[in-house]
């Protein structure tokens, strides 16, 4: 049995949950999210706690049990606190700026890279070499951050590129370092 799936999800005050035929709608101070879940699970709200239980005991429902609970928990966390990913630009001349809601990044190409925000995503720039991607949907925040990082993946010799703030780049020695 899943250790994660059987844990109840605490619903903080200020969050409204509506469950209708495995369609979960979560409203909170940062927005609203909705998602349809598989009919193999029973999702119920009791005393400001959400409980997920399996209807059938098949291998597939067992593997999706913890995932279903985690997705609902991420919805609750997203509308209360939100999610963010911090990207760091390393390299000479690499910098970012906001033009309205659009993110414009100089990455050494002959043209600046323009990234338009997806609905539900906002960009912040604490410095010219840091990009903060904010949003309520954890999957979407991670995907947008990965798309930005894909423009210049960090290289192992000088470490130039776009990296996550918690990412460590393994550095290699150059040609002159070997003897």
C-alpha cells in the first residue's frame, strides 16, 4: 500500500474545495485550478481534509494512488503559496530584462530571445542575471523554466549558460590541464 496515497491532505482556511465526480476544483487567494482524476479513486472531503482511496486493488491503481494524492496536494499548495523556479544566467553579456510581461534575454546570439509568458505564469528579475518563474501550477512552472534553460544549457568547461539556482555544474579540465 502506498505510504503517500493514504495520507490526508490538510486544507488551509481560505481555500474552497469542490469535488464533483472526480473533478476537483480548488480556489484560493492566488487563483483557481481544476483537474479531472481517474475513476479508479474515490476522492472525498471530510473536516477540511481531503482523502483519496482506491476503489479497485489493481496494479495500475496502486501505481497511480500516490500520484493522485500528490497532484491534489500540489493544487492546494499552488493556490495558497504558489511555486517558483530561479534561473541564473552565467556568461559575459548574458542578461535578461522585462518589456511589459514579455521576457527578453541576451544570450550571445545575433538576436535577443523573446519569451512570452503562458497564462498563469509571471516573470520577476531580482537582478539582470536572475530570472524567477512564478505560478500556481507546479508542472507549468517547471516546463516554462526548462524551456528557458534550453536556450543555453550550461557547458562544462566555463559554466556558461542558464542554470537552475540549486543546480551544480560538473566542471571539466580544458586541453591544457592534462599532462
